[in-house]
C-alpha cells in the first residue's frame, strides 16, 4: 500500500497478499488487499516480463458497504475449491478469491475477513464466519482421524484397538518402599518418589 496515505483517523486492520479480485484481466496481479477502519484498498499492478509495473489503487469506502438488519452484506462463496469473499456495496459488487493453495486455509482467511468487516461496520463478529470455521478441520479433528487410522492398523496386527491396549495396563497406588508415601501410576512403570527420591517399579 505504498501510494495510499492513511488519514489521521484511519488505521490498518487487516492485510493480505494472497487475494485476487475476481473478473480482473490475467495480466493484473495483486500487490495487497488492505482493510482499514474506513476503507477497503486493493493495490494491483500489471504483470510485466521484466521488472514491475506501476501500482494502482482501488478504494472501496466501508460507508458504502450495505448493512441489512444489522448484518453487513459480506458473503462467503466457493470457486474451484478456493474461498471467495463477495462484498455488496451501494452501487456495485466486488469479489476477492483467496489463493492460498488449499481450501481450508482459504476458508480460514475469508472467515477472518468476514469477522473484521463485521466488527468494523456493526461492532459485532460475523455469524457467517463462525459457521464457516466449523467446516475447517481443527487439530482435534485431525488427531481423531489419525487415531482412527492407527486403531485400524492396531486391530489388524494385534486384534485390539489402541484404547483396549492402553486399558490392559492397570492403574495402581502403592506405598513408597523408602518413606511410605503414596505413589500412583500404571502397573509395571518405574517411578521415583517425589518425597525421598527412592526409585521403584509399581506392581
């Protein structure tokens, strides 16, 4: 956003270099998409064989972004497995596709922009962004999928799932042979007493 000058009451909120305006010529390349508390600024340039072309700026005032029943008119759509942000202004509509390489990181970016646009224009987070995030696999979901795959292998070779194998090791509580303090753990584990540092195997 080298050419754009922020006003004294304007601050940057969000910036992305992986967004491209839908409908542009193939020669047009995104430099940066920036959201401030007042405007959406799209900086682009014409691709050249050698060197960089001059930068151009298209400014979309947020005051012209439609808000109906307290909901900003910014929508999520999908195109070729990539997330698209549709924005409905008073006189026109503009869309940006987020080219991140995969659909989940693309959705995550659109959800972030939906939230930011909603917060700036209405002061509330976007309910559509919350729904969109539910479609993005979390670490817990991925861990569950991995565990399911491991269970299949474990059952194939041992006849038992990972959980049933873990449960065969009984939880026990014994007294330390050194100081008689209680020690807990799985049967067969070697544990050092935290009180007297005596090491023993739980049985």
